[in-house]
């Protein structure tokens, strides 16, 4: 299988790439990015062969024509695309809108242009186009517009606050994590690596011919994300995928 990871150098994207590299069912992982991560140099040769790193100045090409997209990505058949992007309100509303809405919609349109059957979009808990919180409003607008596109199978993930971001520290999430640690029902948290794991589990399930995918467009909230993770961990007490070394 061939897949595309948008936001592959971010907190969730880099963890997702680890899982995809360890899964033998994924043949090529296309990663448009401005820079290569230092950690990629330590990946096994087998993993490096899977990774197709496409150097770009920005992601504006996502909104291009089919021909322009193929010029950047090649003419391979893609089975899925992940959008793990996430900006910050501190960057300004223009940048936030471009990263969290425009590019998300562009990815959905790519599915139409390149006949990509499965799109996984990382959104946010409480995303709502009518929210008074700018970040959640833009996330909600993105979700609504993506749903109007002709994507065969769409999964929108609405996790709670992300923890263990490593190189992508967010002050707001750090404060919530420590101030609201006793109220996880209202303010659920999830590790970036766990969310990445769920993205991989769900996509690999979609491509498992023995599994009937029972929906076309679905929004997965924090409880559903946690259930996918727990069900997988219970079933795989010894996780072969995680045990495989990439270095």
C-alpha cells in the first residue's frame, strides 16, 4: 500500500510514520516536508526505502490540479492520506486558517483528483463552526467543508489535549494537563504516540480485505479513539509492530 502523510514532521505525524514504517503492508510513505528530521537518519535501511521524502517550501501545492499534484508526488496509486497538521492561534488567524482549514480541504480534494479512497483527518475535541474559540471554530469549519467533498471513506479524529509532544511544545496544553489532571472526563488527554497508533490501526483495518468497513464518513470522538486503542492493546498483548526495531 502507498500512503501520504501531511504534517509528517509534527508531534503526531512523526510518530505515525514510525508505525507505518514498521508495518510491512505499507510499501511507500510519501512525506512532503520542508526539512528531514534528524531521527530519520537512524532508521533502518528497510524503513528508509519506504520513505519518499519530498522537499517543499510550503504545502500550497496541495491545492493544485491533478497534473500539478502528480508532478510533485508522482503517478503512483495512493491508498490513503493522513492530515496531521495543526497550527497555533499565536501564529495569527491567517496562518491558522491556511494550515488547519485550507490544507485540510485541499487534502479532501486530492482524494477526488487522485482517486485516493481513504482520508484520515486529525481535528480537535469540541470543533464547531459556531464556537467562540477561534481555534475550535476553524477546526469546525474545516470538518464541515471536508464532509462535502467526494471522499470514498473519511475519518475525522477529535482527540482531547495532546501530551508528550516532544519537539512541539504547546503552553496551553501543558497548563491544561496539570491544572485539569483530575478531571479527565471533561478534559481528556491522549499521548501523541497513542493517537498516531490509532490512526495507523484504523487505516490498516480499512485496507484489510477481511474486514468490512461499516461507514463512509465518521467523526471519532475521544471515547471512540480510546476504545480503538484499548481494543487493539488487549488483542495484542505482545505488540509485534511495536517490538520491531527501526534503528
